[in-house]
C-alpha cells in the first residue's frame, strides 16, 4: 500500500510480523498519528497482495501492544497513547511573521468595528446552496474529469461565465475568450507576464490604487508608471504622455476613490488603446454591487479586442474560493491558457464545476440580489451617519461597491485620526499609502471604509467614533 509505506520482503519471513513492524516504525517516526483511521483488513490485504488473515494477525498483534484500537463501527485507528519515540521538535513559531501587504489585510483582527475595506460579508456565504451545488457537481461529474483539467478552465464553467458576463456586464464573452484564474490578482500577474513576453516593458497603473497589487506586479519585472485619477476617472491625457501601451484600470468603481469612469473618458481610453496598439486591463473587482444608478456595462464590451476583463467571486461570494476569470481577445486568451498550462496546470476542478452549477441554477444571481439589498442598507447607514458625525468630510464612491472613500475635513491629519480611531476600537484604512510617493504629499487626507461586514446600528456607532477621532477625541 503505497500511502502507508509498508515495505514487504516476501522472502524474509512472516508477513504479519513485517506489517506490524512497518506500522510501529510509522508510528515512531510520527508518520501515523493518534486517531488516524487504518484501512480495513480486507482493503489492506488487497493492496499488499497478502491474505486477509495476515493483516488480521498484524492488527491483533498491534492492538494487543496498545498501538491500535479497534472499535465496532469505527474501524481500526492508531491509539491515542501511541507516541513517536523521538518526536520531531515542534517547528518554531515565527515571532515576527513576514508582514503581509497592508492593503486589504485588517491590521487588527480584534477591532470592535472592523471597517477595513475589500471584504464582503463572509457570514453571509451561502453555505447550504454551495453544498448543494458541490453535491450536484459531484453527482454528475464524469470520473474522467477528475484528471488534470483544461488549464484554461473546465468548459461548463467557461460557458456559464460567458453567459453571465454577457448578461450582467454586457461583456463580449464566449467560452473561447474566458480563462479561469485564481482571482483577479492571479489573472493580473499571469497577464503581465504574457504581456512582457509580447514586448511590453511598462504598465500604467492608476494613482491612487490598491497597494496590494503593486509588489505583485513589480515582481513580474514590468515597470509601473502611475497615472493620476480625477473626478472623471483615469487621466487619459496623462496616460498618453507615458510610453506604456498597457494600462490597468478600475472603470466601474475606481479603487479606492470610487469614481466611475465617465463616458467621455471611456471613449478616450479606448481611442488611446487603438492609437498605441495597446491593451486595457479592466479590473472589475466589485462591479456586481451598484445601487443608485443603471449598471454601466464593462469596457470590454466596447472593444473586446483591446480590453481584458478581470473579475472574480471574491466580493460576490468569498475571497477564500480563489476563483476568477479573464475575458480576453482570443489570441491573448490562448496564451493565458498556455501560461497556466506551463505554470500550475489549472484550477481545482470540483470547485469549478460547483461554481458552474451555482451559476446555472440561479444561486449566484439570488445571492447577489440579497447582498445588494443588505449592502445598500449598510451603505446608507454609514453615509448618513458620516454626514451627522463627520460634517466636514466629503464622501465619494457611494453609488457602487462595498467601500466608501471619505476625504477628511481640511486640516485633518490622516495618521492621527487612524490612531485615535484604533484606540476607540475602529479599524479603517488610510488612503495615503495608496498614492505614489510623488503624489502622496499633496493627496487629501482620506479614509477607505468597508461597510459590508457590519450591521447598520454598529456602523452608526463606528461613524460616531470616527467623528470623535477627527475632532481629536477617543472613546475607550
Ligand atoms: C481593486 C482590487 N482588485 C483586485 C483585488 C483582488 O481580488 P481577487 O480576490 O479576485 O484576487 C482586490 C482585492 O481586494 C481589489 O481590491
């Protein structure tokens, strides 16, 4: 049996003794730990190609020695008292784990009011429906599909996503353009590598932006050029002054300012891409959540040969699923697929089928409808409370997404406000680190507040505490 590593030498005496010795050695080495369930004597005998009586004899011997416990209905397990002779020393606990990029990772998981942006309401994950989708997928999945998948994603998921993105985001999507990635972050880092292979040397990135992505993009070797964002979105004239032919944008809801790319800028951006024979990477990270305005179709739908649409289930369901997609021009989609084939052989198959099933059965749409209602009400509660408790602040980006961008009253000191808020139990992100060093000094002090995970009444209290933090007070 290969996974128990029980070597047998058929010319070297009693097989039952050899099996027993193999188990003892595995327990002593710590390879088999207390509670581990062993295969039935019948299965192990079949795997080892010995008679069942040989295994029964070995199990009885080990049970007598206290290595194993056999209980009716619970099979045979390694006994709790069986200890490795020489337990391997516990790995040292790293006293200072390498810091994660600060954006999106709550600095204080114990905060009373966690307004850290970018997280959906994880407590609302539709567990039962996801279980049902997984069960349905497993029931129907042909065994042959359990091999290495198409590295670009399984066909049923690409087909469902193409339909969904066409319907909901007005994307030009067919299964041949859709490549399954482990989220937007993975899609981006794979894409920049493909772009580098195509001769791209620079990638333009909005300023401000999500700082989490910067080191990831830089690690590819591409040079990042920051381009300012104003009230209409990314400044295309400034973009045209760079020598980049690729740009990463968040048109539906700029991260972090919440600006929606204006119609004229959308047209300018597409014209720029055509002019320079360039490519637009459209990060559609929270586009499902739109409250007070008609949904704006994605840019990719305007020019599917110039725009790559990147999205994921991270905001709609949970980041933990690590499932996302790129919808790319066919040539680029093929190279992305090849890239996956060369780097990681594709995404987990059962999850892909489960998501396909979830989309097909309407579970995704239903969940989004519920969450939109919930988030809208939380957004209203926070925006109203900020108007009351932080009257000098200007709130941006309310029409969509799951965060607000709050410019603090003039004269506020961002770090001091954050520190006072933290002392009152409110965790929030400051905007300064999201700007380039060049622009950070002139950037208005601002907070980025995620409201998805906190009920209305607690958001009101958090806004009150933030208001106090702005005026210099704290509440213990
Ligand atoms: C603007 C933006 N883009 C992309 C991502 C990454 O999302 P994913 O989980 O799909 O990799 C995030 C994560 O919070 C984000 O804030």
